[in-house]
C-alpha cells in the first residue's frame, strides 16, 4: 500500500497548491460523470517509480478555541494515519504564533516532520528561512508551490524518510490472483460479507500481514481461481463491534482501493443511497478501479422497497451503469457466490489487451455514425487510436483540435468502445493527442 503524506499548516500557506503539484490531477482524461462527487483532499502521486498518497488536511488554525472542531479532529486522524507530515509555513508572512502552536502539537504525534517554507519566489530563501529554525524542526526546505519550484528536491529529500514499497512483480507473488477490496460506508455489511466468504472458502494460506500496519491480505481459492482479499483495519475481527463514523478511515479505504484490482462496493439497501456512497464511489472512480456493486441486505425487503432501491440507484448513481450489480444478503449468503463471476469479468475487461487496428476501426465507425462538431468553422478530426494502458484501459486517440471536443462527445466515444469491445465493470479512460 502506498505511504501517506499529510500536509499540515495554517490556512493560506499554500497547502492545496502543493497538493495539486504533488498529485497532478488526471481529471482532464476523464469525461465528467453526472452524480459523481470528487474529493479534492486525497490524491495519489508518483516520483520515479515511487508512489505515494497525499492528504490535504485542510489546516489547523493554531488557535486553541478551534482545536476541537470537526476539522481539527479529521486533521488529527489524518496525521495519525500518515507516514510523514509536511508542515507548511509562509515565507512571506514569516513565523507567527499559530505556526509555533502547530509545531508544538505536531511534536506530540511522534511522526517524521518536514518543515517546508513556501512562497519563496522573488525573495532571498536564506533570509526568509532563518527565523523558522526557531521551530526546532530541523532544516527548513524552501519551495514556491505556485511555480512548481523546489518540489522535486523536496520529494527527493523526503523519500528516505518514507517506508519502502514493493514493486508490482513482488506484489503479485506476495498477494496472488485477483486482489479484491471491499468498500462501503460503516454498517453496509463489509465485515459480514468478508466473514461469509472466508467461512466458505478454502484458504490458500492463513493471514498474511500486509505492508501497512493494520491491513491484512488474505489469499483464498474459489473454483480454481486464486483471489487475495484486502481486509482494511481488521474489519473482519471487529465484526461484532459497532463501527463508529469516527473509526472509519478514508485513508485506509483509499489505500485498499489503490492496492486492489477490483472493488466490491457495498450499498445498504435498507438505508438507501446517501451522499457518503457517492463520495466513496468517487474515490473508486478516481483510482480507475474495476467495480462490482453489491446491494446488500436484500433479505426481507418488500417488493415495494426493492423497487425503490432500484429507482434510487438509477437516479442517484447514473454513472454506475458500466458496473455489474448483484443483490445480495451477506448475512444469509444469498447471491454472494455470484459476485465472483462478476469480479472475474471486471478483472478481464480491466486488463484486456486491445490491438491498434481494432481500436482504430471502432473509432472510425463511431465518427461515421456521428461526426465530431465544427470548431471555428473546421471539423474536429479523429484519426486513429491505440491502447495506452491497462487497469483501467486507456485508449489514446490522435487527431486535430481534440482539446475542443465536448464532454458529451467523449462520453459517446467511451460508450461506443465499451459496447463494441464488451468491456464490463471497468472505467475506460480516453486520452487525446492533438496534431495542432
Ligand atoms: P491553503 O489554504 O494552505 O490550501 O493555501 P492555498 O494553496 O489555497 O494558497 C493560498 C494562496 O497562496 C493562494 O492565493 C496561492 O496562489 C498563494 N500561493 C501558493 N503558493 C504560492 C507560492 O509559491 N508563491 C506565492 N507567491 N503565492 C503562493
Ligand atoms: P461494516 O461496518 O460494513 O463492516 O458492516 P457489518 O458487517 O458490521 O454489518 C453491520 C450490521 O448489518 C450488522 O448488524 C450485520 O449483522 C448487519 N448485516 C450485514 N449484512 C446483512 C444482510 O445481508 N442482511 C441483514 N438483514 N443484515 C445485515
């Protein structure tokens, strides 16, 4: 699982600017999906071959009266779950009392802290950093986040402070087969489902501890296929303890999504679809993961209630139409076996190799059926397509003026590829390369 870096600092020092630099949002590649909630607080990035996760904590004000606000609580949880804290200060504003209070609080967490002085553009870095030594957090690093300056050097210097990660090949050996993460809000039935699955299956090995403190990877076999189940934070053992909202960890959820090949997303049919579901699904979509939707607690619902849930799904989560849905009861085991066929199909689609000639032919048939629009009197041209990646499949499309291609047309193309390639359960990313 990816190591976690938490960005901390008082408001306005440049945390979100640095966050964007470290995560380099890939939004441009994804057609906008109605109904999807995106989180700007959590992101992933990569330097060299080293992947990491970044959390923008939103900030501690450093004022004691606000320390117990919800935001401060979430900030503390993020710090506790982080492998490293980047403490940002403003080189132009200089050292202030709030910085000193935050520094003091941070020391209590016993985490590696890197002091970062931002906004050092157009000023003498030596002069502005001098006073920050007083914080007693070691040598400050200087950056100008808004100009992307100093970011590479910063990452190079924090790299030795972060845990080692394993490469893909080693991952495959340690956690064989199709890796599955179970995602859903508290009480959706994750631990019940995991217990049900593991109770039924022959285990290839007993619990194998993951790289991260609290997550466990459990390999098992079913109908000749090997899977590794990712159990975050002892979901399984905690089965009888009621999970509180505070205990729920967004960081661990994202780490599990990231480490998985396929996500089984649990919805609670009794509670209906809530904002938190859309939020969690946004994280799955941002990671580009293959997806199976399990609507749980289907037992004992009246036909009326069932209809309502189905309508709700279409209305509130229309972007999910690419994923297979299964109506299950984790408690009684109904429908649980069917999940695995869907997982296999999603996995196969997500990792499929597609030839250039096939993709180009499909692009041509899409364009013939429905031409791209004119821009400034000239028609947008789409010439050929090839595959740019797997899990999720990336289709690179070459043409002219592709920057002007409307979102609706991108969705049309995505659907065209999906339908003709019969890709199920995986998002598809389109990338455009323009000749002009
Ligand atoms: P946050 O509240 O800590 O997330 O701060 P933001 O990232 O929103 O930045 C606050 C303000 O500082 C914005 O107006 C940014 O444009 C500005 N800012 C961020 N980084 C730099 C920098 O490197 N140099 C300068 N001059 N301004 C910056
Ligand atoms: P988690 O927080 O997502 O791990 O959810 P749990 O597995 O702890 O389940 C929360 C509650 O829902 C528990 O009381 C379970 O017994 C109950 N539950 C889980 N699955 C089902 C189901 O399929 N049907 C019914 N009726 N209750 C369920």
